[in-house]
């Protein structure tokens, strides 16, 4: 680590000039080269419906070859029967003194309809201090940064103490997927991506409405994703002679009971650290409540107040919510079937089978069947060690002095769950800051602040060098 810290100190004097240049709208020559690569990747449609991850992987492979990465270290890996679901694995070779590190980013994106967006979602638009496009943030920002920085390391002749492995993968946004790139690589090409630890999306920063960085998150662990189908059936009959035994009423009653139910309050290492840090950053009743839930036993009134915030509630509880509903077959007939989809985001410490038993108990109606959809990926949270946190604190301290580093657990899902389950500790660390409204990720008019993108470019360039060591 010591060589990396010296690199940070040497780079510190350039930070003010770098960000002054970004603020003035004058990107450097390196940033201009990065912007061209980023634009190319963003404008390749990689949606599940009509896009191609393979085309994006091929384009990035061509960039890396042109940048001097040996062709033998670049692997385009396409699952059999899925020609558009290609993945790219690249090895930047070090001395081998330490185990490799993995840089992971997915290149598929959520669907986007042109008629719904203010701008073409598959054309990169720079406007008002933002880049707009589908994938501008999630996750082509990080993918482009990793590719560009490998080319930059190659040009500089950087020789790390460990191999740096880059994996650009497909189908992260499709759950479940038969062609998830990380699952495919673990099962079929584990040796190519095996690493001591991995950096992934999930650890974004938050800036205020004026654009000032407020905090930088380091994500360790995530909830388990599982979906259940709730179904009631009935013989039905004529709507002119209704009976109380109605499939829709049975299901609706169960869903009403589920809506009023809360899973138990629980804290993990990461979420306890999150509330400890946030209790210092917040003020008033919120800060007091955060301190109160950290005590043993936690204050139930403080838990109740914090639970009113959906983000806090999702951080310390398993959640199950109805997301789809269908029932009946004719306007003049009693329903023969009613069905609901309930999506659960389960704390890593909660057994999945116990969650299903809890659903059955809360629904409290033996006419409602509860059936899991697919198999969940159980994924233990990685440890938050000083070897991981100290470099983040050092680099962020140089680039954004005074901005706190906050450990988090992701309440959504990333491909990190597969790597953690395979024994490769995976952390969400990006150096990218989003707006309070979420920056349109998975929604309309997705965007990323220009200053945030270029800041993340420099942050990850330095951070990977610290982790990599060497000269």
C-alpha cells in the first residue's frame, strides 16, 4: 500500500487544477479521449429487446487493442445460444507479487422508449452540465472508466504488483437471466476472473441540489432478491348470484394484511456502520433516532420514526411488496383465479425459507398459495477491512476534502452477489456522485453530472493504482 499512498501524495497537487478545469468547462486532452470512448459505448444499444452486449464488448476490445493491450490478454466470451450476450475479460498483467483484483461493470442497460424521453436515449447529449443517455450512469460510466484507465496505465508503462482483471458483462439488469455474464464466467471461466477482491457499482456518492458532494458511499453486501407468486382459485360462477367465497376478495384480504406488516428490525456490520456515520452527519430528531437504534436494546419509537423513510426502512428490514396484480376472466363472471406478484428484498441474515413461511403466516388464508419464482442467490456480505477502506479514504480525502466516507448495504441487487457467493469479496466503490432524485437511473432522462463523471475517472484511476501497488 505504501507505494500507492506516495502516488496519492504526488497527485494531490494536481487536484485543484483538475477540478477548476472541469468547472470551467475545459476538459483535458485525456478527458477528451475518454469522452470519445464513453460516447461510443453509450451509443451502442445494449437493451435486452433489440440491443447487443457482444457489439459493445467488441468495440471495447478494439479500443484496448489499439491502446496496446496484447490481444492474448483480451477475451470475448459469448454464451452458447446467445450471440448478443457477449462478455469481455481483459487481464492487465502485473508482477504477480499479490493476488489479482477484479474490476467489474455491466454493459447491458434498462429498456428506454424514445417517445418517453426528452432526448434520444441512445445518443449522448451534453447539456446544462450533464451527460444524458440510457446507461450514462448505470453502468456504462464505470465500464468506460475502467477501459480508459487500463489504456492509460499501458501508455504510462505502469507495472502493478497484482494483475488487474477487467470484466464487462451482460444481463445484470435481467433478473432472473439464463445468460447473466457473471454467472456464466464463474461457471465456465473462473480462472480468468479469479481475484482477491473486486470493485463494482453500488457505491455512488450523493451531492446536494447545488452540486456539492455530501458523502461518498462504500457498499459492502446487498439484499437477496426473491419473487413470489400469490394465487387463489375458485369454481367461479355467474356474477348475478355472487357468493362470499371470491378469489379476488381472498387475495385482496391477504395483501391488505401484508401491507400492514413489517419484518423485524436488524442491523449488520455494514448497516450499523452506516447509521453510526449518518448519526454524525444528520441533525435534530433524525440524528437522535439513529443513535437510539444503535443502543442495546434499540429504541422502538426511534425505529418507528426512521421507518417512515423508505430508504432507512429498507436498510434495516427485509421488505416484501406487491408489484403486479391480475384476476378474473370476464366482466359478468365470478373470478376463477386471482394472482399477485410480491417482490422481496431479503436481509442477508434472514433465511429465505423463513421469509416464505412469514408470508404464509401474514397472509393468514389457506386459500392463498405462495410459490417462489426461481432460486435466490444467497450472498454473504464481505468484510469492511482497513485494506479496502483506507485507500478510499486517502484518495477521496485528496480529491474531495471533508466529504465523509459512509459504509452502506445496497437494498437493490448487483452482480456482486454472484462474486461474493463465489468467495470473491466485492465492494461498490465508484467515486461517482448522483443527484438527490436518483439521476434518472432505470427511469426517464437518465443523466450524470459532467464533473461527477470526470471526477470518477480520476478517482478510480488513482484508487486502482493504490490497490495495485507497484510502479
